C-alpha cells in the first residue's frame, strides 16, 4: 500500500516554507517562551543566526566571489536598488503616517527598506528563471556584507531615536553575529566545503530551521510584552496594501531599469530578484539590536514583505522559465526558412 504525501496544488503560488513561517508565528502566539525558556530561545536564536552566516561564508567559493567582482556594474545596480531606491521609497511613504500606517508600522516599513537583499531565494528564483546564477550568488552575498555596516548607519540616519538609537555597541553586536561567522566560513571553507556539498540537502533544512527559530523568538517576545495589541486587522490590511505597491515598484524598477542600462536577459533576472527582495535572516538580528523590546512589532512589515516577495517572485520565476532563451530563438528562426 503506497503512502501519499500532502502536496499543494501546482497552481497555488505558495511555498511550503511560507506555511512553515505562518505556523511558527501561530505557535509563538499560542505558546510563547517565557522566563528561562525565553532566555534559552534567545541564545539559541543568536547561535542559529551565527550558524546561518557561517554556512553562507563556507558555501561561497572565493573564486566565484572574485569572478563576481568583475561584473561590478551588475552588483552596483543591485546595491543601488537595495540601499538607495528602497530607502527613498520608504521615506516617500512618510506621508502615510499616521493616517494609513501607525508610527510603529511605518518605522518597521522604513526599516524593511534598509535591510540587505536575500541570498538563497534570489539564487533559487534566478536558477528557476534561467538567469545568471553566479551573479545572483555574488550580488546577494555582497549585499549582505554591505548591509552589516550600511543598514545600521542608514537606520541611525533615517530612524534616529525611533529605532532605539544607534551606538558603537550595536554595530559590534551585528558584526559579531553576521560578519565574523561569514569570514570564519570563508577561512574554513577549504576543510568543510566538501562536507557542505555532500550534505547540501540536510543543511538546507538547517538554514530554514534557523530562520524559523529566529522568527519564533522574536514573535514570542512580542506576545509576552503585549505589542500585538497595538495593531488591528484594518491596519494590517493597510500595511499589506502599501507593501504590495512597494514590491511592484521595485520589481518594475529593477527589471526595466536594468534593461535601460543595457543588461541582457540573464543579468536582468539576477538584478530583479536580488534587487527587489529583502532578507529576513539578516533583518531579524539587526532589528533585535536596533529596536530592543519593540523588535517583534518592528519586524512585522519585514515578515509580511518576505512572504509576499516569495509568493510573487515564485510566480514570476515560473513564467520566466518558459521564456525562450536568445539562442533558442535563433535556432527557431533558422528552422523557419528550412520548413518553408
């Protein structure tokens, strides 16, 4: 007797990991960590993030990174999308406060615009769409490295005291959680790289499990402190609407802007997916340092945007995967006269 596994309909643009994230939030709402359990969860979350960035560093080939540096125009375009265009759109949304967005939600939206791009999902979607995967790897990695310094500095400039202030201690904590593990991964890649390649599938679960742990810890803390009582259903709908417009604007800007700059199809795909998305894994630990007790409410816009970008980009990647490549179009054109 065969066993059937539960599968989502192919037409439903929802990644199973999205459901895992939603389930994690639900668990945090029903069973938040308290007291000593909260301390354990916090330490475990910190260690999980450090492990995540260690794996990022250990997986990224130094040769790939150096080769990627030669494609500096593409990486500069992604960085401009991530750390210039996004923040400008976030600042432009200030007029929505407080009529559409509460001050807390607007500050979270603005913080969302400051965090670096994703790595894993950018690579995955670029691969599905048959884009420039090495460029996506390097672009996401460079964005994450730059974000370790750029995001806190931008937060200090545009958020000020609303972000819990900014200090050298905050930067040190972020560097220790993100940059140091990444560098350690690069230094140890010679010895652990083969193991990571052989156990790629298992370590993928480690990556996702680490993010789920961070999400549980942040939302659990928010439940204990009662911050969710500050947001009602209509405010959440308004936030979703604003974020949908933000995502649409960045998807369009990164795609058509890259075309105006003369990039080819494969590079435009990498730019669109790396330049229009934000990293939950990098944003959560930064928010915990910059926002302190209000971190769980501050990351709500990032959580919602993360889920939205995965669903929308999954649809886009599937559609682009069906587009004929330039060489395929050339072959098809060559066959037409022969058929005549």
